[in-house]
């Protein structure tokens, strides 16, 4: 149903009701007719007609009551034209109808020609008013979307009128209907911008100049914001024109972006590293101060240049190859050599980044002088090579001294042993026997130290060879236990064995593995207090990748977890009073580590200061000899 041409008629007289319908049909209107005010109100709520005709005197609900109810039905009810029709013609009744909300008033008997003209006029007026309000609504929506408010200054009253959006932007009371004075607006301006805003209003309001200004604004909550004010003067406006029109826009966010951009620009310009932007053709678009210093060229000169003339690209084709590689990689770092104005070599490192922004390609390069670093790196490489060469020479020397060091020691140990046993007759005095034994013990200790040093040196020099064969690990462990058993018994230390009876045959260097076990046992005994315990265990778990585990656990002094790595360094001992009371070179565990590595095994140490140490050795599956001999 076309509601723009729909009229609601409420008339209890059937004849009058029918005549009204016929008269309105001639004008092209459709009508809905009811006989009382209550039905009229129900129908109004359903169809929202464009005009309402109400008889004043009706049953159930009279026309005046119905009019009041319609006016309370929201925006549409408040705006729809309502014509009251009655046979009463006293002035008091007419005023009562208008007070109830009537738009117009007609008396009975109805002049049908007058009714037709009255309806046509009211309809046109209502449609124009509706279009005007629709236009205002669209304008307000557009202003809200654009965050653009409207204002005008009334010269005659010296007041400023703000639109709803302008009030929202300026954080003004939107329920206030009276205009604002210029002084009231100036109270919103911080002191720093007051003179600027006063000049703006003087130029635009007093001198008819088109002008614009950005200024700070303090909202009611004392939040600092920024707005843009602008006037649009009509060229036909003379000095006596009453109104001056303008716009206001919230630019707080834009100001924040501008501030961020300015800070970013400042940081880039003052950055300690050189920054250079180029496009895909190598044209320099931006350089900062550090880049100018590195390249020893003024900024204006660089901004007129292309990258081909600044870097080691002798042709445009070389630059294109470089650019294509950058597009493929995304980023990379290169070094190039420059000769400064004094002819000295300078090495500059370029870290380049390919960037795509709005379908435009850029290269953002960060530059730094690495001449000193490059020289230091070369010196470091040379020093490292010299140190490695010296270490190799030392290791080779010690490895080659094996025969020269061991031969005289063997003689000392052998002859002192003969003297102590008095093989060729009595010594003549007990002191000589005691001295001979001291010589032998010292020689044995010295030989042990030399053996460790020589073995470690041979490994480092790559001259240590494993003599591998099938072996019974249980026998190796038993032999090591026999050798070191004398010392714990002498110091009242309990040595416990926990060795599985089902150990497999393994493949390895029997002497090396025996030395490994003796080293960890000797360490355990050395650092265990009197009446402590040292336990050697060995177990086989075929499901594990390292199925053979040899473990030595003591109740000795232990060490802190952070000191374990020191114990694995050659010639290093943990710095505690108990360790310092015992002789040693600090080669025991480093040698164990090296020999386990040569057997593809693993070494693990767990220790706690004052609680003891557990050293675990693991041999891989590759060292296990299967039953078929493989």
C-alpha cells in the first residue's frame, strides 16, 4: 500500500464517512475509514497514513483523545498532519484541539471543495517538510561519517551556532539549544593557541577573508585534542552580510600520525647507522646524516645521484642483476670497498631489504663502516691460526717425546724396585730400603702423569690409535678394581661392586677402556672421606640405544653443578680445600671424555657439593658383539 497517498478517516456518521472517501478518491488518495477513535488509533499503528482526519465527537474514544495518543507515538506520530472535523465552532474548543496537537481545523457541514484544496495543500507541505528533514538527516549522517561539523557566526547577535556533529567534535553540550558566544568558545583554547585563534576569527569574521587554522582544544575532561577550523566566504558576500559559514573537523588522530611521522623522520635522520632508500631504477630517494658522512658526499649531491655511481656497479646491467637477486632473496648483506677523499680504504657493510609498498618497489639499505671490525677479524683469524699451529706443534712434540720420557723413568722404577727387594744382597741399612721405596713410588706417580699427558697430547695431535678387538668387559672391570683396591682399603674406604653377570662381549680398545675405568675409580677414591663408599656398577639394557652403562658413585666431597664443566677441561681442578690437598694434573676426566668420544660413547657427571659424585659411561649398540659374532 502506498502510504504517501493514504488517508485515515475516523467519523462515526456513515454518510459523512462515505462522502469523505469519495471526495478524496477524486484527488488520487486511498482511504481507510473507521467509526471511532479507538479503531483509528489501532489502524494508525498498523499503516502509518500520510494524513489523519478525526471527527471530534465519537464513541469509545473522541477525536481529541485519539489525537493526543497519536502525538505520543514517537517521531512519526509527532509529525503526521492531523485535521480535526467538528460541528462545534466556539473559540475555546478550537484552541483545545490545537493544544491536543491538531494541525488544522474544519467545521461541519463540510465544504467538499474546500476539503479537497485543504488536503492537497497539507499533503504538499507535509511532503516538502519530510524531504527537508530527510535531507537534514542525510547531511547529519554525512557529517558524522566525515567527522565534519558545520557552524555559522551571526554578526548581528555575535553568536556562534554549531551543528550536532560540530558539538560532538568540540565536546559541547548537545542538549543546549542556545547559541554560543565567541568568548565561550575561546575558553576551550589553551593559552599557547589563543592569539592564533583570535587572529583567525578577526580575519574571517571581521575582514571577510577565507582562512583556515589548526589549533589545540581542551575538552570538558581536560583532554587535549586538535581541530581544523575553516571559513568559506561567498565572493558575492559584502561587509554587511549577517552570517559567516564555516566547518570544524577533528584532526587529533591526524596530528598524532604527523607527530609520529616527524619523530620517525627525526630518528632516521639522526640514526648512528647510515640509511639509504632507492627505487627499482637505483635512484636515491632518501639518505640520512650518517649515510652522508660514510659516503663523504653532501645530501643534495646524493639525492641527485643513482646507486650505480655510488657503489661498485659498473653498468646498468650489473645493477639489474643485483636488484633481481634482492627481489628473490628479500634481504642480504654485502661489503664494498670505498676510497675516501684522502685515498684511504674504507669498508662499508650494506644490509639491503626489498620492500613493496602500494605496488611500488624500494630498496632500504642500512650502512655501517666495518673497516676496523674487518681488520680485527683478520687479526683474530691470524692469531687463531698461530695459536692452533703452536698447539699442534706442542702436541706433536709431546707425542714424539713418549720414548725419551718413559725410558729413563722405567730405568729409575726398575732399579729402585731391585734395590728395595735387595735382589743382589742386603742394602746395609733400613733407611736405604725406605728411600728406595720412595724413589719407586715417586717414579710410578710421575710415569702415571706422563702417560696421561702423552696420551692426551697424542689424541689432540691425531696420533692416538685404538687397538680394537673383542673383549670381555667384566674382566676389564675386575682388573681395574684389583689395581685400585689397595688404596681404599688403606684409607678405610669401602669399595662396592655391582656388576651384572650377563654382560655381552664388546668391541673396543681394552687398554683404553681399562684406563677410563681406573681414572674414574681413582678420582672417586681420591675425593672420598675416610669410612666413605665407592660403588662401581655395570648393567646391560638391550632396548636402549646406549645399552651398556658403567657407573661409579662415591660419597665424597662432590662439586657444584656449575663447576662440572671445569672438571672436563685439561689441567684444571675444582678450587676447594679438599681437592688442593690431593696431587693431580686435572687430566683424568678430560682423558676419559676423549677416550669415550673415540669409542662413540657418552660421559655424564652428576654431582652435589658435600654429597658425592656419580660418573656414568655409556657405550653404543655398535660396540656390542652379537651372538653370531657380528
